[in-house]
C-alpha cells in the first residue's frame, strides 16, 4: 500500500513539474515576443484566464490548446514541451570549462572566441542597434548615420513595405509566423541593398534565432539599453499612453521582458547604457565604437 501511495505521489509530482515547465516556457516565449496575455489570447483563441493558469503552472495542459498557443507564438509545439537538453559543445573539456563560468565570464569568453574565429569587421555591412523601445535606438541611430553620412534604416519600415500594410495590420491579420518570415526577408534585403548602413531593429528580433544569427553575422551589433523606468517614461513621452493604464502591471511586464531577453541581448558586440547620459554623450561613445564599421570602401 505504501509503495502504491509513493508511486502515485511521485507521479503527481512529475506531472506538476511538467505543468510548471510548460507554463514557464509559454511565459518565456510570450515575453520574448513582446506579447501581452490579451494579445496571445486573441490570436490563439484561448481564454486569457486559461493562459494565466497555464503560466502559473496550475492549468490542465491540453495539447489541442497548446498547439493553438504555439501557432499564435510562431513556434513549434515541441519548443513549449520539456526535453532532455543536449549540449551543442562537442569537445567535453570545453563544455566542462564553460559550465564553471559565471554569466559575465561566459559573455567575455564569447566575445574573445568570436573575435578570434569570426570573419572580422571587413565582413560587416554596418551597425545594427538592438534593444527594447525607449532605449534610444531611433534617436542615436539617426544621429550616428548622419555623422558618418550613411543611410539609417528602420527594419519595421522595410517589413511594412514588403507586406504592403502597417505593422498593426500585419500582426493582427497574418500572425507572428508570417511577421517573422518577413522580418528575415527584410534583413536579407537590407544586407543586399547597402554596403554601409545603420539599422534599427525591433526589440523582439532576438527571439528568432536564425534572424538574430544573420544579423550578428553581417552587422556590428549594439545593445542600446536603459533602466526600466527610463524605457517606460520615454515611450510615454513619444505619445504612447498605454503604459499609463495599470502602470505597475506595465512595469512588471517590461521587467519580465528585459529579464527574458537579457541573455540574447548580451550576445551583441557592444552595449551602451543611455540612462544617466545625455544624447551627445551616448552619441560620442557610439561614434568612437562604430567608426570602423561605417567607413571605408
């Protein structure tokens, strides 16, 4: 009797862990995509209440509903399910060494390895600014491009031109998967069309691994970052008053998105913190760092 009870308890614990892991993955992908639960509920035709329960790890996981959620997020359903992780590092001593590194040390090691084995700055087509809205990408990007007399391209404008509709209509009518396809197409077109250019990417581009890989392969990438409060205030100053409704909830969502994306943002070649800096101070820093990638034949 005791063995049966223990087995049942163990099975229940395993199911709870599975449910929590699925919920954590859904929340992580949603945050990386920059979607609210309300947006995801609309596009997946799954109730917002169920999504909240799912992300808390308290919902009964339904493969049918999970399939709709995955489609709305533009990912395979398998990416929302737990799996046995296998290291992509094939040389065991290297993997064992990296496992002992802190996040900061891994970041430094990555930059050293990339510098030693990448194609070098001669292969870069210019500078790409990444990061959340409100960090300063648009302002600094325009000024940096003007200084070096090169084009400044907003990737969202290129995507809209390819789609023949504005961003709101594109995502609402065709969904995340089509948007991501056009995002990669827009990036590839920009690489083809320009020799030296400054581009501003959407904040969630980094959530699509192939697109982010292509971006980092062809551009010197800069994470334009700021404190959460500055991100929020700058967005409001730009005329978007949506964060004012339920301010604390909006701030909590922003912090979650930053947390979920930080590891990917840190893969950038350079970071600049714009909080506590004037526009001129931030611009001068970028001019010094980005010069080699915006000059020459």
